[in-house]
């Protein structure tokens, strides 16, 4: 295939995207139904619980969006920065990195009525890289568009590279971005464009422009969050699409590459996007169900006379794994006696005694296995 026709942005009618309605219609119905169920559950919950849920969703979004790019953030630092901005108690562990990421996330969601402009995008890019020399292995241009060198996504050996994608040339990039901004800001008022389809188009269009040296993926997902907030007409977020993308990371790159090499019909990309969004909504609904089950658990055991150490461990287990795609963040597979000892900061003998007491009070169940491999999990009330 000749270079002039290799990438989607080289099509003479770029960016006049099209798609088939038939394969998208059932997905749109499912997404809209799940989205409505989620928002209804939130509306029926108390404000205090909702603030905590919002914090968890925002934290999950920030952490997993960076994890998609291979960056592992300090969870507690990011949580502190987000909590401070939500008016919650914070342990002041913030860093310049966590502060920038928290500000970007909340600007993209809470300021959803503000237009997306070049100035706003450049500000977001500066928030991503408050200390660029410490965050990248090479110098990048922060708060400004990339240089004249070709922008390629490459893998393989140095002598036999595989080019998965090449972004539009630097020349004319400002106009391409202006076209995107105009569409993004004006399409909110288009009654013929479903808000979820609009979010999927925005995601694909911006990541294909790839306007910066680094940070394009994270900014793409921030723009997607902005589009979703605009479609729902509310700033509060209770789900994290980045977590679902992380769980499907290889498929994500595969569908992007296939679509960026194709024609202007982006149906397959939109199918993938809506499937991933539906999974995101379903995960959020399950999370709220878990919160309700947690409330029932403590109601059932309010008179059990548990020690502070036992309560601390039970809360860790009840919270489950905040980031299911990052197992190290929690105890999704239960907790061992040694882990109990570490979390509760008690002796081995005390940990054994505490666990026996929790089993007797029906707070925990012993999972299959024996000896040092024995693990314990919450005994959820009916």
C-alpha cells in the first residue's frame, strides 16, 4: 500500500467519519440502560457515601490511565490530592505529580461546561509533566505541540522496526486541532449525535492526531471523561473507563491500529468503545452493590465487640480490591495469617487468635487450603 493511503488521516475526506447503525444500536441501548441504572442508584444514595464513591472512581481513573502507559503512580499520594479537592480529609502526602494529575482530572470532569480550547489543552499537558526531567527518559516539549520529527508508534528490533502508527505531520497540526476543537464544542448541541458515540469519536480523533511528544493517551482519556460528563450534564463521576481499557489494553491497541489503517468508517472502533463502556458501567454498579453489602455486614456485626485491629483488617477486606486490574492493591483472593499480622501490626499469636475469633463470630470464612496457604475472606450476610 502506498504511503499516501496508509493511514486514516491521509484520506482526502478526513475526518468525515461514518458508521453503521445496526451493530451499534443494541450496544447503545445496553449502555444507556446501565448508565441510567447507575445514575439512579447514585441518586438514591446518601451524599457522604457518594463523595467517597466519587473519590474512589476518580482515583481509579487516574491510576489506571497512567498504568495503561506503563507508569505506576503512588496511590496514596494521588488519593490525598484528590481528597483535598473534594473537601475530604487528606494525609498531606501530595507531590507535584499527584497534584497535577488531580487538577487535570477534576478540571476535565467538574468544568464540563467550559469549552475545550488549545489553551486548556496546553494547561492539561503542563499538569501532566510538572517535572518532565524526572518523569521521562528523554526531554519533551511541555505545554506545546511536538516538533517536526515524525511521530511513530514502533515496536520490534532496531534494525527491523514495526511501525504500528504514524501521526499526521507537524505542519498543519494546529489547523487539525482547531478542527477538532470546533467539532467537539459544537457537537454537544447536535441532536442527531448520541453522546456516547460522540465520546467514542472524540477519543479516536484526538489519539489519532497525537499532538504531543508524550501524554497523548492520558489526555485522550481525559477528553473522553469530559465528553461523558457533558453527555450526563453532571460533574460527579462514579465510574472509571480507564480501568476497563487497562484490562483490555492489548485489544485497545489492536483496534486502534486496525482503525487507523482503515477507511473513514469507524464502526468496529465504536463497537469496541461501547463494549468497554458497558463493562465500565457494570463494574460501577457492582461496586455500589458491594457498598450496600458492606453496610449490611457492619449492621449485622455492630454488637460483636471487635478490636480496632480486627475492624481495620475487615475494612480492608470489605473494600476488596479497589483496582481489580492491579492485584497488588488489595486482597481480592482473601488474606493469610501472615498478611493479617502485617496489616494489623500484631504478633503471630495475636493474629491467630483474632482470626479464630472472627471465624467464630461469622465475620470470616476459611477458604479451601491448609497450613501457611490458608486464606480467609469476608462472610457476606444474605
